[in-house]
């Protein structure tokens, strides 16, 4: 068990290091001059040279990388060119909204997908199963941003039940929650369609196993077989998709936050890319990459608790 966890932690550290190199290299080979973006086209060459020297843009790429990664490990991602404040402050200010949106979307996705997937598996080749498959196929086919627009037209424009966008802040909890309902639905309805199909397929695969037939022949109640024997043994592919979807939900907020004009990390990275705010973009891309890696790391650890045989093979 300890070797298994140590192996996963070592892989996690190596992956983070490799990703940091890729992110830094990608951000620094992009065309354009950050100094020119900040000062404008009317800036003199002396002013541009002075700003490049201040930002460290004249240093060798390798030296700049190690300087950036050492500072990043201490929480110092530099100063935003667009907002003239430390990048870490921007992230801390906007992270709660993005995380709240991703977590609420993930919880709703798991609940809805489990209900639909288990229901479809329990009613295999019946009308309920076909209905779930049709609904999930529609959910997969519909883009999240287009679904967001439809929700705004229905609940904000026509029915006027919910605000069309914006975020009032956590000082007003009720208004804050109301503003997150449609973004959460936009993320949930698309992601739950995929997870519901995986849940159904995984449970149907387990239902064909000999030990399930033995449990049925022993006279156990179908619900007991479904919840205590079928679902627990079908969790590995389901947990895999959940880990991937949480990462997709966090990164997917980039689009959703811009549709609903929410001041989260998704909105921030969009603004930073438009303004070529290199320190902010680097920090946010690295943060999103780290979230994906952490999600996969947690999934790997969860495997060992779901199926102890995986620990023995490692």
C-alpha cells in the first residue's frame, strides 16, 4: 500500500515538473512583445527596453524558467500586467467562484448520472432504458455554450425566474446561489449525459458476471443485488470518468463564465489572453493543468480502495 502511494506521488511530482516546462515554453514562444502590449504602439524604444529589462524578458529562457518556478513554489507568480496587482491575489480573489461552480456541477452531475444510469441498467431493453439513452445522446450532442444560451432565453428572458448573468458576491448568499443555477445546469446536463451512459454500460457488464447470476439464483432481492453487488463492482470505470469530468468542469468554466459574465478564473484567463498578460496566463494555465493532474492522482488513489487487487499488482 505504501509503495503504491509513493509511486503515485512520484509520478505526480514528475508530471507537474514536465507540465511546468511545457507551459512556460509555450507561453514564451508565442509571437508578440508583452512590453509593446503594455506601453502601446506609441512607446519609445528606450521605454520598451527599460520595461523588458524590468520584466526580465532580456534574460535567457532557461534562467527565466527557473526563476519563475522557484517563485511559483512560494506562491509568487509575478505581477499582472493588466491589473497591476500580484497574480496570486487575482487567483485567490476569483478561485472560490470557479471552484464553487465546478464542485456544484460535479455533485449535480454525479447525482443525476447515477439516477439515470442505474435506472437504465435496472430496466435494460425496456422503455425506461431507451428513454435514458435518447436523453443522454441529446445531452452529448448539445454544446454547453449553446445550452447556456437556451437556458438564459427560457429562465431569464421568458420566465424571468433567474438573473441572466453576473455575480452579486457572497455577501448576498441567496442572490449568489441564484446566479449560479444556470451555469451549474449548463455544466451538469452535458457532463451527466456521458457519465450516465458509462454507469449504465459498466453495470450491465457486471450484471453478466457469474457471481451476479449466483446471487440471483440464491433468491436475493433484486435491489440488494443492484446496490450491494452490481454498483460497487462497476465503480472503477465510473470513478475514472468522474475524475476526468471534474477536470473538464474546471476548465470548462472558461466558456461558461464568459457566457454568464461571472468573475471567476475562466473570465480572468480570457481577459489575460486578450491583453497578453503573460504572468497571469502562465499561472492560470499551470493551475488548470495542476487541477487535472491532481484529479487523476486522486482517481489513482481511489482505485486502490475500490479494488485492493490493484495495490497488489503495483
